C-alpha cells in the first residue's frame, strides 16, 4: 500500500500543555514543525487542571526554590531524581512569568502580582508550615494556561494537524527514532511523518482504571507507542489517586479547595486528617490523604447510606470567597453531586488521577534507555515531556501543582534541546526503512478483517475493573499476583478486538480500538511493576510492607531505592539507580528520612 | 434514578455509505449511574459502535461534545438526560458542514476565532517579573476568558448561519473583547480597526441566542455591545 510521506524538522505528538510549550520553542526558532493532536488543542486534558501551578514567586508568603525542591523530593518519597527536581524548581519562576507575559489571566494580589494559594505538601522552611506557592487563575488554571499557550502558538504560526491520531513510532535498525505514523481521523488515511526529531507529549493513561478523573482521551498513546517500539517504561507502578474525586462521578475537585480552607470530615463530622497529619492536616501530600480517607471508609467511618465516601466541607467559607476563588468547583458540585457547596459538603472519594511513571527521560527532555552499560543513554531523535514522560520529578508521589509546572519546564526544555541539537547539526534526516508503515497498516488490516472477535468495550471494562481491584490505593501481594494473571489474559483478548464500524470517515470505533492497544501496554506495565516492588513507597503501599522502625513508611531503601524499567517484550523488568545528586553544587542532596506531614 | 429505557431520534449520516442523512429511532437502557446525556451516548455506542460523536473531558471544560439537543445547542456532558423530553432529538450543531453523524466541520468557526488575533499583543520588552494588574482590572476578564470554544453560541446565531465567512460570530467577538478588556494588551485600536466592517461585528442584531445556549453562562452579546460602544466612542 502506498503511504503518503510528510517531512519535517520536528514532529510533536500531542497538543496539551507540554506539546504546546515545546511547539512554541520550535516555531519561534524557525524549525519546520508538525504538531499532531487527536483533539483540537484546547480540548487536551491540561484544560481540566484546576488549582494552580507551583512556583516559589513568594508573592504573599516568603518562599524559595530550595524549599520547593525539598518538598518535591520528600513528596516523591525520594524516588525522584534530584538533578531533575532541582532543574524544575529553579526554572519555575521563569516559566510561570513567561506564561503571564503570554497573556495568562492569573488572579491577582492586592498589589497586582500573581495570586498564590497553599497546596498539599508544599511548605515553608522544610516542612514547617503551609506556603502560598500555587499560582492560580480561580479554579480554572489549566484552562487558562492551555488557552494562553494555544493562543501564543497561533501568534507563532505553529502548524497543527488537528484530529490526527499518531499510531506507531518509527525506528531504524540502530534504534534511532525517525518519526511516527498517523491516521487522519476524517479520512482514515495513514501517513508517515518523517522528522529529524520526534517529541512525545501525549499525556497520561488514567483511563486504565475504572474510576478516574481523566478524560476519555487519556489513553496513554505515546506511552503505548514507545513500549511497542522497544522503549522501556519507568516507574509505572506509581499512580496517584487524587483524594477528592466526586463520589460516583469521578470528576475532579481541586486540592485548591483545601488550600482555600476546605476540610475533610468523616461520618461523625470529625476532621480526621488531624490524626494522620498533625502538622499539614488536610494539606498533607495526596498519597497520605487518599490512604487516610480509605482507612476511614474501611474502618466504617465513611459517609452516606453505603458509608463509601467522605465529605469535603467548605460551608464555613464565605459565599463571596467561594464564588471568587472556586466558581468552577461550585458548578461541578451542582452538576455532578447535585449539591451547592456553599450550603452542604461535597461527597468525595480517592480517584485515579495521574501517572507518575512514563517514558524515561533526562531533564533535557531526551528519552534515555540502558545501553552499553549506561542506564541513561539518549535515544537519537527522541524526546518526551509532560505526563507521558518520567524525568523523574514526581518519583513515587506527585505534589499538586507540580504537574502544570512539569509540562511547562520540560516542554520548554525538550523544545530547547531539539533546537540546540538541530542548530549544532546533530540531527539528521535518516533514511526511512521500507517497512516504516507496516506495523500500522497491519493493525488496521486486522481490525478490518477480524471476525468473531472481542468487543472493545468489554475488554476495556475488564482491564479497568482488574486495575481498580488489583492495583488500587492499598495493595496486597495475593491480589497483585492474581492481577498479573488477569491483566495478561485481558491483553490476550485485546489482540482480537472487533469493530462493526467499517467506515473510513471519522471511525471512532476504530480510534477506540487503537487506543485500547495503548492502554493495555500501560496496564501490563503497571501491574507487573507493582507486583515486583516488594516495599511501600509513595503511592505504592503494600500491606506486607508496613511502617516500622527499620523501614520508615514501609520503605526498603536498601533494596528498592531504584527506578523500575519494564519492557513489553517478555514483560521483562530491569532497574536503574535513582539520581540522589542535585544538578548543581548550590544545594546539598536531600537526605533520606521518614516522611511525616 | 434507577434503570430506565430512553428513546432517541438521532441524526445519522456516514458519507461512506449513506446517500443522504436520516433520523434514526433508537432506544437504550440506562444504568442508575447514567445521569448525563453523554453517559447515554456512551451507552448507545456500546450497542451500535458506528454512532459517531466527539467527547473528551465529560465535565464541561474541553468543549468537544456540543450538539443540538431537542432543538437547542448544548453540551451532552452537562445535560441531565432525565430532564429531556423523549424521544430525545439529537442533531449536529446547525450551520456547519456535517462530516459524519453528530460531528461537524469546525474550520469556519476556528477561522473566525483566529481572525481576531486571539493572543495578547504587547510589544514592550517583557519585564523580569509578571506585568502588574490590579484585582479590579483582572475582574474585567471574568465572563470572557472562560470560553471553551464549543461553538454552541456561534452555531445558534442566525447572523452566523447567513454569513459564517464574514461575521466573526459570538465566540470570536467574545474573545476579541477578552483582549480589548485586558489592561496588558496594547492593540485595542488595531483590534477595533479589524472589526470595523459592515459584517464582522455589526451583523450582531442582539438576538441573544448565544447567551441563551452558552453552557458556561457567558454573555457574548454584552461583550459585543461593549465593542460597539468603543467603536462609537472613538468615532466622535
């Protein structure tokens, strides 16, 4: 079959925050860039972020990047790489101020500066008290940010391929990345995007779980494509369960609600977080709050007829403040919980929210894999940023507002690295193999001809229920072992999905089948990596690795202070060291310690 | 709500096989947890995977699932399915070319949005830190910046139906005023020049369908009125 080829200096897959930020760097440097996105850019899931973006601007309370770095390393339960974390925290002010210059409508303090609010796990003076670090546009920060970034790209004349779904990564025999194949959704036609540099910014895969704050589009496309092309996935056992999803609906209620003074209560009306985190209370980090909530529910102190959720109470805040700072939350509560939070508390439950792991990168945005004894050898021509990537700044648990920061810092950094590599002549257009599009065409041909196959909906549901039951907030050895078997069975079923829709035009059944292939890679990586990690760390907490004197928080630093690398071929696991050394001599390594809030 | 069956009449058209569009009668059994119209559409797609529509965030911020619901534009994810008279009539957004089923070609809509230069223009050298803006000046942007580009407004506007190539439409004009109203933007005069035309701005006849349908509760007509005021003021 004849496949159209398009040639660019760079191709970016994904047009959420990270993709758009990277695109700006490339467009403004004059590189011929194609941005592929399966939805119109402003529909990307960055749009749903609410509470803010972290930067130690110190507009209201004293702050500095050292404190931010400490909080992030501690939040990561020491699994984050300290060079990347230093890089991110030092860059935060620069990228947030840039965004303001692009036109982002941040809320303002009385003296006209960017408004900042407290957020979970962010503290002043190394854990002493909450700090106001989250730069916010009401509770619509992601929306304001995504639109500002898109608008800046309109100004920069960035070339978008809207409603094109990337299908497979193209590599040559040396393992260099040469671009991607992609399908135009309106026509069903597959093209090759041949480029000197390929940047993945495809977001997370929260849809592997049954109950998720994530959008339908969050199917881990880049992560799946990378895995199928032989790139290992890093630390995929670490998934963030956000404490406050609307019970039943899964829709996100920002931590900013607690930043503005909201309180979590059990069925007795007790502010139970005082027992679990005496210092930061409701603003402890997310893994801690989610576990505390599940413990309350498991011990019979949940709310409602089924005692299956807790309450998020802001009825003590002034209606004016709620209308000004949390208007979107009020809309969501009315729409999805049927209550007005000015008058009654919101029923909430921990809900899958964020993928800490992903495609391994360094802080320059280069994808790195083990090669010739170097655990972090860059893959020529391949870069990644945002939730699909693992730099790793979030380690075992991400702090709220560090995700929007991640996509700005590393979107920009990946873009800068590509521009540098391009200008120094390090990037070449390498010849395409004859077989460049074969894998993608075979996937489509299989879907065309599959008979007596499995329903995409049923397989996806089986995957989501398996993940929810076997790899949830608390993890158990027997459930994980059984989960590995179950997910491998589901993966087998996914090989014979069948769709009834055979149209070439906007065939969403086909899109969903292709997305399922990506979700399955992520689900396998998660379950297998989780089963293997025999300790508790951050969001990965096993009942057989409890908090003891020798092993604070159940962490086993002796054996498990290392990054997981999962390869899809043979479901092989490897490990690589955590970088405990900061980027510069300006800061001492943050020493391992017990995590308390 | 418990399990119940809901009746639909849905606009169907697949250019690969249909000579012309038709209305399909179809019903689906909903689970107790299915509350929104989008939940019902997702349920319907399990029964018939050829039904095509856009959707993403399912919470009213991405703007993907705008459609014409019982004659009125809205977002499927923010519409309570039980509030709708049955059979629930679903059609693609009016006035734009239909690609397939409930999916329209939004090229013209975005062309108009892009035509107003939807980005901050300030050619002064950027300061080290943020540009300052008082909370009062920032409040001027409320009701403007929240637009999700779903196109419910522009595709409910008769003036946009008649002149989609010449009239900017409510969404684009709301965005135009969002930048005019921003104290950091320096291009007000050029922005007004860009709209000084019998069609681009002045085809708005304050029919106010846009206000009636906006799923975010925004008021494009008021923003358009403010632009018209500025036009008049600079003329005298």
